C-alpha cells in the first residue's frame, strides 16, 4: 500500500510539474526561402526551441516543402531574443542530410538568417530564414 501511495504521489507531482517544464520552450514563426536554380520556394516555418542549458537548445523546424510535411531536428546556441543564433539540424527521411543555420535578431525582435547544406566538402548556401514578432 505504501508503494502504491508513493507511486501515486510521484505521478501526481510529475503531472503537475510538466506544464512548468513545457513553459520553458519557445516557439518562433516565420518563413523560409529555399533558393533553387529554376525558382525559389517559400513557405511557412515554425521553430520550437527546448532549453538544454545556458543559451543552448534542442530545436525542431516544422514546414511543408513540395506538398510534404517535414520536421528537421537538431541543436542551437544563442539568445532567442537578441544577438546571434546558430545551429545544426538533420533532415528527416531515410537518409538524413545535415544543415546549418545562422543569423541574428534585430532591435525590433525579428530574426534574419541563412541556411546551408553541410554534407559536402564545404557548406553550400540553400536559402534564408526569417522570424517575426
């Protein structure tokens, strides 16, 4: 009986604390542009940042490209409100490809940056990212 009471207490504590932990996540919304030789492709972008330390984050980018939903996941470092922010993500799918992003926040809180494919011998620019407030 004591074990059951302890388990229920632990479970209720975890359930009560979960919203507080989730409150630390931060979502930024904006747009990506994928630069292609034939034509650029633009779309909505949502980035969810989960804190992992002092100015370090796990990040997930949610977007639709060529009628398919994608989630690219990785890590980031920097502030989510001012100065520089950079990170690395892997594409989804059977053969993930590495990308990096880098940019900075303006005084009005908007973010402007670039993304690049990093799977070759040198990084190849692939487009831009913007987030607005």
